C-alpha cells in the first residue's frame, strides 16, 4: 500500500471550512484514498473514499488532484464536535485477501470556538 | 440498532493472567478485525478473520489469540505471553475482506495491575 503523509496537527475556527491535506505521491492506479476520523477514546469512523473523481457526502468532500499524488478532505462548516484525529489511508479496494486498513498517526484537528 | 459491541469498556489484568475481550456484531458482516492502539499512535492490526472458522495473523499477533466460531463473534484473548498489554483495543467489521469500509466498536481499555 502507498504511504501517506499528513500534518501532525491543525487548528480551525468553528464555522469555517476545515481543509485537511494528505500526500500520497507513490499511489498506484488501482488504489483508493480513504478518510476516517477518531474522536478521543472512541473507535474510528468512516468518512469518505474516492479513486480519482472528487466525492461529496453528508459529512465531507474529498478533492483528489489530477495526478492523484495528494488529496484534501474538506469539512465545510466545522463544529466543535469535529475535533478528532483524521486518518488518510491509501488502499487497493478490490481483490481478495484484504487484511484491513493501515492507520498511521493522522492529523489532530482542533476546532477553536 | 445494528452495530458492533465491545465489552468490557475497561479491563484490568494481573501479571500472568489471560483475559478475553468480547466483540459482537449484528451487521451480518463476514470480515472482522482486532486492532491495538497505544497513546498518541495509530492502529496496529493484531488478527483478522474473513470467514467463520478461519483467521490470520496481523502485524503484532504475538501474545494474542482469537477464535471465530460464529459469524457474529470474534473474541480476543490477551495471554500472559503478551508482556506489554496495556493499550486501547478496537474491534471492527466489514461486509467482506475486500471492503475497506470498516465499522468500529467503541473499544476496550486494558490495563495491567
């Protein structure tokens, strides 16, 4: 699986858009980008994933660059409840024998009131 | 409500003792996983199972054992061979081994007395 690089921590003001970057310069053509978040002392929660097109759901938007070497997770109107560690993961999503996901240290996003 | 349930939330182990962490899901998922998380770190895969009566070692299986006798249940035993068991343990499930959308339980915090 391709390696990802994320900032250790970020701050964002409540009500503003939170933009979380992720670099994955060694990504392969069949690898997807996944985002999860983990609120303190809870299990991670799936947010969104994509291959090459931008994706949007009720939680967030995922913007993937044309060369697919980086992506940005956007929380459009951050609230205090969005304070969490956000994990960017790159993984082949098809084929048998998948052995779960590899979670690095992620980005600790702190929403400031 | 459908979901994945871990119990207990807090567990204490004495030296030389085996302890078992429970993980139950009613999502009808085939794949189940156990992760370990140390403070300030990402998640590391202990064991995973893609089907009943079958499971594979993850990255840090030494000192742990699992069983998968029923689709709904994937208990993890932390044996006395695990010399540093204090950690946050997370169980997850997915529709199948190819699906990277994982659903996590709320975790068990294991501490050594």
